[in-house]
C-alpha cells in the first residue's frame, strides 16, 4: 500500500539554510561482496570495484563542492564494508561512541574506527553493547533516534543515552531490507535552534517500523515526509542533508518531488554499485560533530 503524501503541496514556510558539515568517508578500494549479512548482498553477483570507487568519488567531490569538509580513514584490505563509515561510530560534541558490530565479518572495523577517532582528537567512548554507530543512531535536534531489530541491541540505546546524556527514542525495525535505521529514516535538518530551523524534521518509511514506532514518529514529527515504499526500496532514505541540499538516489523520484515541495534541494547521486553491499549515501557518510 502506498504511503506517499497525497495532499496538495503548500509553499515552503521556512527558508532552508545549508549548514556547513564535516564528514568521515573511506575510499572503497577493497570493495566486493564476498559474504551475506543483509538481504542486498549476493556474493554470486559480480561487483565492479573500479565502478564503486568512481561512484564514491562523485559523492566525495559533491560534498566538497557544497563547501563541506571530508576527512578520510584508510581502507583496510579484507574489510570491504569499511566504505560504510556511518556504521563505525556515533559522534556528538567531539565524543565518539565506538561501534561493536553484530557480525564477525565486520568485527575488526570497530577497533579500526576507534583508533582513527583517538588519533584525530576525539574522546572515544568504548562500547560494551552491540551497536552499529550512526547506522542505528540519528540525532534530530537534541534527541537521539535509536533503531533496533536487526543490528544494534536495545541495551545499546541505554548506553548511548548514558554516553551523551540525551533523550533516546527507541524504534523497532521490522523489514529485513531496512536493517539499519538510516535506511528507513533520514534527518533533513542537522541544526535545530539558533542558526538553524525552529524544529528539525525527518523523512521516513512507515512500513519499516512496527506499530509502536509508527505511532511515536507520527506523534513526534507530524510534519515529516512519509516516503512511498517504491522510494524506500531504492534506498531513497539513505540520504544526507545539510539542511538545504539533500543527497539522494536518482531512482527515488517521488521523494525527490516531496523534497522540492518542502523547499529542499535534492542532489542526485548514483551509488548503485555500493548498494550491492547494502549501503547508500548515508551509509558512506559519518557525521563528525566537533
């Protein structure tokens, strides 16, 4: 059943402001699909590492062209999923809460990211609970939305709240295609309050959440963009926004139109090769909040 908004579009009531952002990325020099830990990964299907690097480079260059800063972590041979840097931690106010991956295939990434954080001036909070960083933790204003159901545990929600001293809202994912929160929900406004919007908004795919999660999101974000199943299925919500420019999949046509109606500027970036590993734009982008 379609969930896309059908009400007539209203003129945007708020001026969108592009906020300067800082991101961490990892060049996919060793990208391949050699194992299966999500429904998108099919080792029998060929992957093209050179094409993955070229698509990634377009994303990297686009961030720079928009005036953002991008720092890089060196790729490690044998860790093909390091390109999905969003899973490597969660950073607020120069504190980096490290990742502890559910699957053995990615376990070594956690210490690698924590070393990078420590070497680059972040205060590192080592995790006890299984969590996959910004894949399942998204900051909306002063609230942390936290996903569980497939990767990060409910116990990690308590831990991330203790680390940052912020309100945490737990949301359960129920569709295995959307195994991380950032595949089913996008933060459209990275800055809330002075210099940003009065209230940060989101976009999300209702069917990716259980009934309780849908009710929480509807109550907390009544003005959210509810994205159609077809746009969710092409990883349209695995996007990155600076408050004005929203980088999305070129196949998410309905979401593109919805963003324009709200005064955002969709920027279309094709990461189809990296989607073979179950990741998109946001997966390749970890926000570094100094």
